[in-house]
């Protein structure tokens, strides 16, 4: 599964499932040290609990437009309608620029 890394509390990094559960990254994974907010990483689920999920990154993280688009898609599904509309507008602009190339 593709996971967007976001900033958690303090210096921690997390992500979120669509249902609101927190995604935690296995700190013992060798790729963990490469993770930072704003990158996208392919991961496999290693543990599922009621309130959280632990994943193991399976490839180095990706940055750039694809990570940004994943973050915008996550925001567009937010309960905060202002953020959802703004993220959809930004996604539209990115798609228009991509169509020019």
C-alpha cells in the first residue's frame, strides 16, 4: 500500500488510514531512517490493532509530485470542507499543468 508520511506529535512520523486509524512505521525497519514528512513510501501491513496499524516500508520513499498528489487526495476526503475544496482546487491546477507537457 502507498503511504504518505506526515508529522505526528513531537518528532514522530505517522500516517492515517481513511477510517482515521493511525499508521505507525516499524522503527526497526532499515528504511525507517529515510522517512520524513511529505514523502510517499510503499509499505506492507505487519500488525493491525483496533486503533492503529503498523507498517513496514518495502522500498525507499518517493518525493515530488506523486507524494504531493497523494497528500491532496487524502485532504480532499477530509471532514474539513474548506481543506477539501482547497486540495481539490490545487489538484485541478496540477492536472492542468500535467496536461500541458
